[in-house]
């Protein structure tokens, strides 16, 4: 029995959770994975894969029942993200972005907002999270998108870039600055923008190294008028909402990265058991075994940490920012390291598109950059040890 078999047995999924995971695995194996390479090559949005996910009702597992959902444990959601991302990283981040964008609405929206907006997502609608701008990357206070109150309406002017699902989202959680507040931190506010609102447009779609089937867009807002009823919280509460939402989404991003790492590790192990050099399988060489031992150990330990963070969140703790940062940082670092070693184990074949290793390496890199670059997370983690 491998360490992964032992770990899987220890998780003690409930019967209804196991049924969900079995369905997700079947769709991942039969629908998503076989189409991943083709979608990566063309860069087309993977509607077949997304529709297959929606047929299972997977958005519902993170939405409260009273708003159209069928909620299940956070650790189940994270496992779903891993399974989908292992099959296709682009489809995995499309699905996870629904959670990232809508979680603040779920947690901090009013009942009226949730009753009006969440059923669309529960039924399979797509969500997006719009924070980043040309002048606002890791420092969100640099954003220039402006929210101007006009009676019962908020007028939006500005732009965003690098927005996952930006061109396909039904609902976008949009951050900007309240025009009547001068302080750059205190001005940050957040609202929900609905699809096809007049004045909202997609002005560009990025050609990316990896996740090519996941749309990453530049958005423009030209006197967009949104009902004030779509404002989450009060004007100026956006920064606290943003930080709280990132702490929730970072474990999700870690799960996505670990899905890529799983795929790379499985390919590495399969190839090293098949490939023969000097009359020996590659895996029989001590140097290979040392490397596999390090990679496998780090992968399973990061998996354990992720589920510790999930349990911490579900316990009701409101102090898990550092733990979430560790999960995101270690998950994305092992994804990149695993993908690089997967290519290395494959030798020249790993550099060619005939093998998945090449795609996994391209997909892995962004996980160290988005949702807070890992340098930022290292700073947050290191700073937490300063004695006060």
C-alpha cells in the first residue's frame, strides 16, 4: 500500500460524499481529461467540460440550501477541485473561480441579495472575481476603478485585467473605490455586476503560457449603472471583505495546484516504471528513488495540511490567514517542482506536446503567481513570527 492509498483511507468520506466524488471522478476520466489537450491547443473555452461539471450540480455544494444549494463540507469541495484540476487545469480553475467570486456574496451578502443572485450560480452559472488592474496587483489599494453613487444607482468607471471567467461570467464580484471617500484603503468597496449590463465590455483576452482554455480577460466599465442594492456591505468595507475572501479562496487555489501536482506525480511514476535504460527501469535507480521519495512525501504532507486548514475554517475559526497562505504557497510550489521533475523524468519526450508533462509544466507556473504571489505569502508567514 502506498502512502497515498493510506492517506485516502484515512479521510473517512461519508457515504453521500463518496457518491459525489465517484461521480466527479467518472466525469473527469470520461469527459474532461480526454478533451484537455485539444482545448489547450485551440485555446477555446471548454464548454463541454464545464457543462459536464454543471450536470453534476457541483456549484450547489458551496451554496446554502435556502438559496438553491445543497451544501457539503469544505474538504469535499477542495477534493472536487483537485479531481477536476488533475484532469484539466483550465476546467479546474474555471470551476474554482465560481467559488472565489461568489463566496463573499454567500458569507457577507444580505438575504435579499443572496435570494436574488445565488440561485443562478447554484443552477450552473459562472462567477468571476475582479480585483486586479494595471496599477493594482499585489497592492489592491492602487486600484482606480471608481464607484460613484447616484441615488439608488452606482455608476462604475474604470477597467480590470487578468480576470478569470471575465467574458463568460453571469455574475462578477467587482472591487473599486467609492468616490466620496478619499483614503485609498478606506475607499475600497465591492458590488456584484450582472452579465450584459450596459457599458460593461470585454476589451481583450490574454494569450497565455498555460491554462489556455480558461479565459483571462481585460474588462472595461464606461458609466456602467448598477443598482445600489448590489453593493456588498457598506461603502468602504471592501478591503476587509477582500482580505476575508482571499483567505477563503487561497485553500481553493492550493487544491487546484495540488490537482496539477497529482497529475504530474502520476505521470512521473508511470513513465519511470515503463522506461528502461541500461536494462533497468528508471525507477530502479537510486537517484530516481531519492527524488521520488522527496516529491511524494512533500505532496502528501501538503495534502494533509490543506485538509487541516479546511477543518480549521469549518470549525468557525476567524484566524487562519497564515495557515491559508502556507497551503497556497506550498501547494503551488510543489505543483511547479513536480511538473519540472515530471518533464525531467520524461527526458526529451517531456519537452514535446505528445506527453502531458509539457502542458502540466506550463499550467503549474501561474499557481505561484495568482491569488497573491508566493513572495507575498512568504512575507506574510515570516511576519507572523514577529513578537509584539
